[in-house]
């Protein structure tokens, strides 16, 4: 059944303070809407359960991208085209720029926002593996103030997150310290554009004389929400890349991931692809010369 | 929560913009909003206040077809025509940023616009063959203005 416009009250206060006041006055009653690439689809299908919506589109505080010496701070309503066009993101945070180029099509990238992708909380979210690999932090705001959580702690369950009913996702912080890390991102889907991931893996690693000193693995579609593969990371920290290390990482990975069968793929295929992606990343790492 | 698409087609009688999927997948309803390509089926009209909207009606200027429209005619870029307005708007968006695109840029720019007649090749060829006059950017601006006045 088609959505009925009369069933939804949409307001656009135009500035952040007024949006926060609305959320505080009736916690949980208002659904924020930015580019509408998710909510308007639900509306068209007649399954949008949101009688009251507040527009975030065009609120300047929410779509600026600030660069400081330590970090890049991306306003939650920055669009994926904004990310692709930003010089610092395109050079220092290549994985995020690449993920942005995979979102739907150009028309979707000009409207879909980074914050929307995260709040929507799809297990397959295109931006999540990159943000997990970059150790992003999420800043939330309400009339009570601001607080930050690591992105790896933002999703708390299938389509659930750390936001309280009066809070808004405000910004995404990326620490500028990945210039010397090996970086990797690959999405496996049915076609290049307009496809939702069957599996995606984002990764960063820092090596010292062939030893893995830091590693972050961010996965999509391998759990009910985008997640770091912490056990697989632990199995690799302090190791050099050998056939044995890779094989033991496979075992930990297969025990750690919890993919499902759904319309896009099967759990079995997802497990196999996850192993292949991990392999591709590990084999791209610089290996110590004595190792073969 | 009225959609921009419905306001264009029903309230303003600008029926050049088509509805295909109604969920942002097919690109038939592509228009330009403040110089960016959008799927008008996914834009609540409240968010359009003060914005400049260019539809396919605003591509031709002073009775003369836009170079893209001429190229689509010459190279068989349109068959049934339902996807064509969206294809034209997505192509116009590409050419504004990239006047001489290669085939991979054309494919990326049109990846969100589905056609079920042409097999796409003639559409890609039409875009590749489009010769923009020097003043194309200027005319794009004035036609945006014209559509805005039509509101």
C-alpha cells in the first residue's frame, strides 16, 4: 500500500537548537529525516512508522566537515558526495571515500548522509567497515549536552544503537593517524552500483619489521550489525604473516562471524567470502623477508 | 510529506519527470536540486523550499533542444522514453562537472538510471557524442532559473 502524506507531520525548524528542543519536549516521538533515501522509501511502500518527522536537511551545523591537526570531524548530515569531494577525506581516509562511491548512485550519494547510514543501522551499511577500520568516534547531542562513544560501541543490536530518545547523532570523528597503515576495503555485491553488500570488510594495520602492531577489522553483513572482528584481531596482533598465522586467523574468524541466510546471500557463502577477503588483506601486508 | 515528484507532476503539470519505482532505484524521476542530481520521489517537498529545481522541461532553451537531447535523437538514445528524462538529467549533471567524460565516467553517472529498451549502449554513445557549446554552463543556469519561475 502506498504511503499517505496526510499520515505524517513533517516540520523543518531549520536550526539545530530548535530540533533538539523538539526531541527533548517529546522524547522518542520525533523521527529525524535528512536526505530521505531510507525513510522516503519506507514511506512510498506504506511502511513508515513515523507520525512526526523533523527535517535535518540544510542545517549548517550538521553538514560541515572540520579538519583539525588531530582529526576530521564530519557532520552527521554530510552527504556521501560531500565526503567524496573533500580533499582530506579523499587522500587520508581513502576507504571512506571509496565506500561513499559505492552508495547507491550519484543521485543517492547527493542526498544520503553518513549519519543516516549509521542510524539506520543496516548490518550491510556501506560506510561502516571503513569507520570501524579507522577507529571512528560518534558524537551525540541533546539539550543536556554532548557525549562521545567509540563507533565500535554505537550499534547495540539489530537496528538498535546507543542514542537516547532525546539525542541526535551530531558528528563522526576520524583520528588522523592512519597515514602509515596498510588500508583495505572490499565489498562483494551483485553489481557495482545500487547493490547492497553480501559481505564487506574494511581493515587497517600497522606493521613493524613484519610484526603486526595494530590491526582493525570492520565487517558488514557478518553479524546483526556492523562490527569489529575483535577475536580475529587478537589472533593477529604481535604475529608475522605466515601460512600458519593466516590459517589460524581463518579458524578464529569462522568461529567469530555470525552471518545469516537471506534474500541476498547464504551464510555459507558469506563465511567463505569473509575468509577470502581476510586472506586478500593479510597477503597484501608487507611480509618479513625471511618468511615465505 | 508530499513528494517533490508529485508536486512537479500533479500540482505544476510538469509531467516530463516520470515515476518508475518510487523508491530511488530506477532514476526515472531524476531532477536537479541546487545543482545536484536527486531522485524526486525521495525528496519531501518541504525540503525544497528556496531551492532551485531543474526538470527536463528546463533543458531546452528558447525552443532549441539541449545538445544532449539532440545527441539522444541522433544516436538512438531513446526508445520507449520513460527513462529518457532521467537519463538526460543525470547526463546533464555529469557534463556540467566533466564536459568530456570517458566511458567509465558515463557508466558511473548513469548507474542509477535503469533502461529496459536500449540495452544502454546507445545511451552511453549519445552522451559521449554530445558536443557542449562553450556557453553550455551559462545556458544550464538560465534554464534552471526558468524552471524556478515556472513554480
